[in-house]
């Protein structure tokens, strides 16, 4: 799986968003460039938000997929998500 595919999979499976530190744990330090590509090449709607998934001493950012090229996740907003904490 390419790094971009890994990022796409993480974003798709983790509906509350994916912390930047999670990408680092997957050995993808340059995740920003891949997210840029997903936004611009595939027209994915990905928002950057302050991470509320972990207790960070400093500000960390998470990336949450709103809409991919096939699915609009906004309609699921009030549903319960499962989220894998690493
Ligand atoms: Zn975090």
C-alpha cells in the first residue's frame, strides 16, 4: 500500500479524524503533502482541526474527512463512530 493509500484508509476508517501523530506512527512524516494531493487531485474535503482525540500539551492537529469522491460523511454526523486509538 502506498503512503497515500494508507492515509486515505486512515481518513476513511476514522470518522472522528486522524491525528498528525498517528500519521507519524505509520512512518508518514510528510503526510501534509499527501493530504494536499487528496484534496486537489481527488477533490476530497478534508478539514484540519485541533486534535481532541488525545491529551496533548501543545496544539496538535487532526485531519477529518468530510467528503470523499464517493461518500459524503456529513450525513453521518450524529451517528456513533468507532475509532481506533493507537
Ligand atoms: Zn492527537
